[in-house]
C-alpha cells in the first residue's frame, strides 16, 4: 500500500447514509410552534397582577433546551415540573411571545 492509499484508508469514511438535514430539522420543529395538539405545557404570562394574563401553548422539552431557569422549573423538583400550566408573573407577554418561535426552531 503506497502513502496516498494509506492516507485515504486512515481518513474517516463518510457513511452512505449520512446527510445534512439542518434545514429540515428547523422546518419541522418550527411547525410545533402554536400547535396545541402535542403541546405539553401552557404558559400563563402576566406583566403584573393588574394586567390580563395571556396563554401560550408550548413544548416543555424545547423550552427547557433553550432556558436553564425554565429547564429547572419545568424538569426539576419544582411544582411546575408536572404542571400543565405554568404561571409567569412579571414577564412581558409580548417579549415571551417573541421568544417562543425561536425556542421552537
């Protein structure tokens, strides 16, 4: 075996089954945003006690992947860990609404 042949055999071989699918993953995950069929948590968000609450269905695992504090709340030993609704007070609903699509993509 000559030197170029050894280098080729030592190089990592790309599997015939490997492919790049980042765009497809993002597209499919983004379809989950706003889809209540599979949402497993609803955030009830209020700026303050005097304001009207707004409800946002979401996917616990996707939100937890993006936010360490929410991961602790949603997946830890807190009461919210098994709750279907999670109340967030002192959070601007419009800001939360901007983050949700990002967390689902």
